[in-house]
């Protein structure tokens, strides 16, 4: 497993861990305070940023080729897939309220940072998943 795979795996694990904690917090807060305040439980998604610190923990291998054409192709595919995921997230965040509430309603500006952070998390999560999938993290039998 090279450095990029280790970093991708740590980001996937930290994001899934943060998502599980966030969903648990939302459920607990829902029963204690009600729905509008229960959404504060998604603040635990900030724990997914802990995967970004993996850059400092995994060192480069010495005396090896660090980058070749296959790595470049994998990164390009991962970048394209992560852009599409972020684009779909923003598209869904814009169109779902339109169809649910109708064209004459309005949305508060306070939702814009949430949409931005959701697109950011989906971007990095999908990038890491594609990196892991392309390098072969599963059994190929």
C-alpha cells in the first residue's frame, strides 16, 4: 500500500466514523430537543477532517519510483469522479428544495455554508474511494 492509498483509506475511515457519530447525535438530539435543533448533530462531520492529518503521519518511501503514468491516470479518474460527486451534491441541494417547497418559496442564506461543506466532504470522500478502488483494495477473484 503506497502513501496515497494509506491517506485515502484514513480519509474514508474518518468520514464514515464522523457520519456515524453525526447520525447518532441527530437521533439523540431529535428526541431531546426536536428537529430544528437536532440538525446541530451534523457538526460532528467536522471530525472527517482528521483524515487530512494523515499526510503528516505517512512518510514517502525512499529509493522507489513515487509517480508513474498509472498513478497519473488514477488521479485523473479520481478527480473527475470527485468533481461529479460534488456537482451532483450541489445540484441536489438546489433542486430538491425547489421540488419540495415549490418555485415561489425561498431558502435562508444560512444553508449555503452547509451546502459548501457537504460538497467538500463528498468531493474528498469520492476521491478517496476511487483511489482505493483503482489501486485494488478489494479482492479481485
